[in-house]
């Protein structure tokens, strides 16, 4: 987990609009260091307080919401993406442009979240925990929210062992450093 985003970190809409270009540019770099491509169609985007703060600010901006209850709702919703101490939270994006192929794969890959893992030093696999509400009885959502309880140990690889979709990628030094920093900030 990284530190949760606090209410006082959320800017009002006018202040955010003024800072948005620079903040957006910064957050895109933060996301780039935490984006892991698993094969052709799967991307893990590891979340931290900066990416969550950006999501909250963007949702409030898009929906033009200013009521305190709305701000608190967005904070609660997006802070759920972050893990607890020793965990990493990630958004899994299943990226298939062709709607027919995407529909076919979302049915065929119904069990996908149960087959995703991070690997820590020494080769131990840490399975993904996921929100059962995102998996229907007959198909998967193309966006999944996952948590990996690494016990504070930074991952060195990510993978999938779903039969027919076996994938494993070593994390780059930049990715490893970013995720290690996120785990350290949760201690």
C-alpha cells in the first residue's frame, strides 16, 4: 500500500484546473514507471497515492462535483485501489480493440484474475486478490482491480498461468524501483 489520499490533498475545481497540465504531465510519468505489459492484451497499472489523487481530481472535474459528500465518495472509492501495508494495488486492463474478439476473450478468460501473480526474489509467486463483484458468472470485466500481498517484498516479475495464456515478464529496473518505493511508503 501507499499512503491513502487525504481530503486536504484534493484541490477545489478552480485550483485543480490551474494546476492540471503540470500535474497531469507528472502523473503520466508516475504511471509509465508502474505500467507492466503482460503479452499483447494485458496491462497491469500499479497504483499509488499520486495516481489515485489524479483519478479523484479527474472524476470531480469531469462530473463537475464540488459537494463534500461527492469528494468523500470519490476518495473512498479510489483509495480502495491501494493495498494495505505490504501490498501493491493494481488496475488490470484487458485491451482488445476488436469488440467481437474482446467479447470472446472475456468469456474464455473468466478465470483470469485467479491466474495472475507477481514474483518476488527467490521465485515465490504472490497471487492476485481481486474483487469478486467484477467477475460475472459468464464473463469478465475488461477492467479489474487487484491487490498483491507481497509482504513488503518488491516484485521482480509479473505473470499469468491461465492455461493457453501463460505469460511471464521480468520487471525493468525502473519498474522494480517504483514498486519498491510504493511498498516502502506503506511501512
